[in-house]
């Protein structure tokens, strides 16, 4: 092979290596001749192990993929599956889409098969976030009406209790009962206000915000609280994140809630521990509407080494009124999810009982 041909081969090999989807090339005998880094990442198989090996042997446990490859090799048809495939990667199973196509020379001669794989994990997470947002919207319509109906009689009860308190003589033991009534009315009113915050549509006040500065200020305030002297805060902020459009007040509420939840989990679990806050740019997928330019995401992880959660609790963690706290309303995380959804992002949780919890908020990096 002359230098020119070698250069062309290296050029196309570099192009394939740079593709974000997994690409595996087979010859007519079913032997793997090329595998890019993305395919290694998706399958968990190294190309050193796969190169010059039979596809059927390397992927012996992936029956659906082998059937697609064999059918394309035999017929020359292009076959795609975007919904029903999952691949084993170590101890995990990840959803993937796959397309097998014939590899053709310029004269039409078929010299092999190309398999293209795409990891659908992020897409499935986005779809689940949309489903949760839809359920929250339905609940919100019902809750908004309920909240308004509660506020009216609640105001009457509070007014009557205050009038009664004024009529009682000084030193009456009934005054203590009135104080309990007013305190409980205040607690119910707080729940109603949080419910209205969850259900009332609002227009975002978008400004260029410095994400790392917002998080740094929240952590600084938490460090100054005397009862938190046994909590270590570890920060790893990506300094390349530019100012982007968001509602600063709502994001402050979001991250303050997530960090306070992490602190409470650690303190209740063992009295001391570590909270990690990490920011980073995520560029492997984007979420845009038709006609808009693609935007990257910025991810914010808030992790703790507290008690963690089992799967059943994780499934309900963003459901309004679901709480494991004795004094919690169960609306905090639902409001967090609403704030993220209003910014057209998503929030997810990764946790295991006894091993801590990580909440990840994903926000579009709109400049």
C-alpha cells in the first residue's frame, strides 16, 4: 500500500474513532476488523480483544445483535431496532439502539457489515423525566384548586383564634391552647403556600448567572451554621462553565434545598459526614425544540455519604407529599423537580441503601 493510500486509511480510521456512536465493522466471514472507542464504551469489550475475532464469539450472549448481523450479512438488507435492545455491560444492562448495514465498495461489491450502536440511557432518562412532569402537571391542577379552597377557611380559623386570644384574661390556661392552634394553622398555611408554589405557573426571570458563584455562596452559608461543624463540604467546580441564562432566585432555592436535604440525611444517619458538590459540562446529548439550535447541558451533582435509599423510595422520591421526615411536608423535592423542568432540564437520583445518595440536576447551557 502506497503512502497516499495509507494516509487515506488513517484519515477514515480517525473519523470513525471520533464518531460518538459505537461502530463495529465485520468482514464477510463475520470477523471484526474495526471497532471504535465509543463501541468499546457501550459494549464493555476492548477492541484489542475484539479485533480479528469472530463477532459471534465475542458477543455470544447478545442473540438479537447476532441475528441482525447475520441477516444483513446474508441478504444485504439494512436493519434497525431503536426500542427493544439491551446490552449487558459488566453487572449493568443498558438500553441501546442498533443498525446493521452492508459495507459496499464503489462498484457495489459487498465486503462486510457495519454495526452502529447508540447508548439510549440518557434518552430513556429524559423520557422518564417528561412522564414524571406530566404526572406532576395533572396533580398540580387538582392541588391548586384544593389549596385555594383550604386557604379561605384557614384564614377564618386564624382570625377567630386571634380574636379569642384577645378576649381571654391574662394568665388563662386557655391561652396556651390558642397558641397551639395558631402554630398549627401556620404550619398548614406553609404547606398550602408550598403547594401553590408547586402548582402555580410562573414566568422565569432569566438573566446571565454564574452557577459556580451561586453554589459557592450557598456552601459558605452552610459552613457558617454552628450545628454543621461536623459536615465536610467538598467542591469541584468546572471553571469553564460560562454565564448562562437562568432564574437565579429559583436556582438558589433548588440547590439550597438539595444541599440542606443532603446535610439532614448525613446528620440524622451518623451525625457527621461529607457533602460533595460537582459541576461539569455534559456534551454527549442535548434537548432542544424544533427550530432551535442544539444546546449542551451543565450537570450539578450533590452527593452525600448518608443512609442512601432503596429502589422503592427512589421511585417515589419526587412524588408530592411523599416524605420520610417526621417534620417534612413532602413537597421540597417536587418543587425542585418543577424548578428544573421550568428551565427545560431534568433531575435524577442515584442511590443505594447504606452507600449514600447523589442528586444530579441537568440544565441547558443557554448562552
